């Protein structure tokens, strides 16, 4: 299986964002990725680039940010004309939404913890203590919690405050701590009426808890010692990897890609070994990487329900690049399900944004 580099003209490093974050525009015509001259520790200058999806032509820089290697600037499209991405300004995280045709910022910078991606015209984000008072242009952001930015109008609506999050944790048998409101991986379901987020709680020190909120009813859900790298499978269930610690180490052999209810019941096994994972748009195929310390970062393609892969690719073994420099493969399906995009280390200090065409396996 041929590994295809997205930016063949650049001699530096290129990066894609989070697993499942989707680098393609909704119409499937464009790609967003990042160029980074150096991924070595302390090097943060990163350029955001756009190119044609099929030919990689017409590549152009649209913005420059400061960020680390882990998920890069987390750049994704919100619609065919706008992208959202993160930056670091004076050491504080922020996100912006930019028009790729005019180069103008539509919203931001908004100092907050960015989310996974926009859904249904809405971009969620979270506010913890360090962001309070940092957004004078957005007076609606006045307390810790989870907010929604409605992309068409610019309206910002808070859907959960600090008290809601703490109560949710306690009601479901977890113990909140000072970091509980520092929520991460906030994600909306496809319909935009349910939220999930990672929560820090004292009685789940390794993986934390996975919280869920039904925005319309206010019902809450919590999975203690959550499965990891969770994504919405559909409007009501997650795909994720349940990891177990054996003798002080995560047990790779039992880290299978599975489907869970919002309260943690396993409904089915979707694929075999995985860490960073994704599912094809039709949910017939699944991918996951073997990003576990000491192992090559193989990436697997699974047919739904099968734990043996039908294809394996990636297959590099640069431990420092993966773990010290935090370049994770983050395999992600294209919108048509025929490609898998991923970060592909080429040495201990270099990496490329790549994809493979999996069409031959889909018949």
C-alpha cells in the first residue's frame, strides 16, 4: 500500500490534527494541514496551509500560529470557506475561525480550550479558571463551563456551568478535584444536541472520566475510567478503546476498538488493537494505531466486527518522535471513506502528513 505525502514540495515537517478531526472541506475539494520547520522540543512556529484535495496543487499559507506537535494546530473546516484552529498567545491557548478566501478572522481569538471540530454549524469549547477575564470582546464568556459558538450568527451560548459539571461528577459516583472544570476533548454529536467531554476526577487518576450531557433534556452521563480517544459513533453512542492497566502498563492486547453507550455499556467490538482511532462515514470500517510505548506505530484497517486487520500500514518505529515529541499518528478517514490520513514520522525528529488509498479493500 503506497503511502502518499500531502506536501511533496516542502522539506520541513507537515502535520495533521486530531484523530477523527477531518482535514477535508465538507465538499471534499480542499485539505488543511500544517507546516512546521522543526518539531524538536521548544520549536512552536507553525504555518497553516490549504491545498487541493485531489492534486495537492494551489497550496497556500493562510495563517501562522504557535503550537506544539501534539495534534498540531487542530485545524479543521467549519464549512467550505472557514477553518478553525488553535494558537498559543502569551502562553494561553486560544482558537480562531478564519475565512480561507479573504484571509480575515471571522471570530477570535477566543481564549479557551478548543474542541474536536464543529458539528451542525456549531463549535463547542470549554472555559476553565485560567480563561476567565481574558475575553473582553465576548462578555457572554463569564464563568467556567461549556459554551457553543453558532457559526452563522456568532451567538455564544453557555450550556453547562461549573456547578453543572461538578454535580454531574458527584451524582455519578466520582470525586471532583481542582482540575475537573479543565475539560478537554469537548465534542458535539452529529445532530448537535448532545455533548461529551473528558473530566479529571480523583478516583480515576489514569484515564479520567467521560462525561455526557443531553443539551435538550439536561440529562447527564458519566463513564468512570473512561475508554480513550472517544468519538461519536452516532447521535447516542461512542466508539473508543477501553484500556486496562496490567502490572503498571497499559495492556495493548485487550485495547480493542469498541462501541459504548453514554453510560459505559459495551455494545459491540468494532475492530482490534487501537489507540488513536476513527470510523468510516458509513461505519463499516475502522482504523486504529498501535501507538504504545516500545512498539512500532503500525496503523490497522479493520472491517466492522473483525479484530484481525485487513491491511497494515505506517509501520515506523521512532519512539522519541512519537512519545517525547508527541507526534501521534491520529489516523482519520476521508469524507468518502476511501482514504486514511495520518501523521507519518520519518526519523526521530521529522514527520510527514500522509494518506493511503484503501479503495481496493472496500469491495
